[in-house]
C-alpha cells in the first residue's frame, strides 16, 4: 500500500464518518442512495437516488429543503459546482446501460440542458475548479471533458472504470 493510498483511505473514512450523521434521514425516504455531495457555500447536502431524484437536505436539522426530478431512470453520479449554484447529474436512461448527463439549477431544480449522452453507465462527475467544465467518467470509456458554455467535448483515454474523479 502506497502513502497516497493510505491518505485516500483515511480521508474517505473521515468523510464517511461525517456523512453517516445524515444516513438516518436519507434512509427514511425509501430509496437507495447512489451519491451524496456537500453544497459549497450553503449548509446543504445533495443526495441522488436510484429513482431519478435529487433531494437537498439542510445540514443543521437534516430536514429536506427540496426534491427534484431529473428525468433519469437511476442517478449514479452527482457533482455540485464550486459556487453551489448548479449541479450535474448522470445516470441510466434505460436498462441497456445507456446514460446521460444533465445540468440543473440547484436553487430551482430547473433542467438547464442535456450535456452529453453516454454509451455506458456514468460512474463519476466532477466540476473543474472554475466551474466552466465538468469531467464525466464512464465505465471503461475515455473520460469526457465537457465545456458547459459551448458543449464542446474532449476525451482523455482511460481503460479502467472511472469511479472517482476530482481536481486539486
């Protein structure tokens, strides 16, 4: 085990312990939760489920703030923009594992646009630090870098499952 692997494991354990505080209210919804993200600049978490919903919860009292329908059969990946104003959701649109990625307004739940249709399951999403692009990781496919303003897509070769994406 490398030093980096050990750091990642410790960081994940710390995050997991913090998110377990919110497990009870999330569990009460009756859905299987696929992804949970903290919302920057707000005391909220965004949680995506296997029924195509995104629920926003207040950290202070664990109560739901909003519930949004994505139009996606099962949401597998979620990312919140650095300014906390937008989110992207990705997931399966059918039982053939075809997927799509959508951009939504976090405050209203308004569907702003489809960003990309993917041939396999979307497993991870991440905003660039400037909030202008996202990275989309799919199962055994190149990572897609999507420019939000223009929709332009660049690909980064990858031969592994892209379960985790992030930027430093």
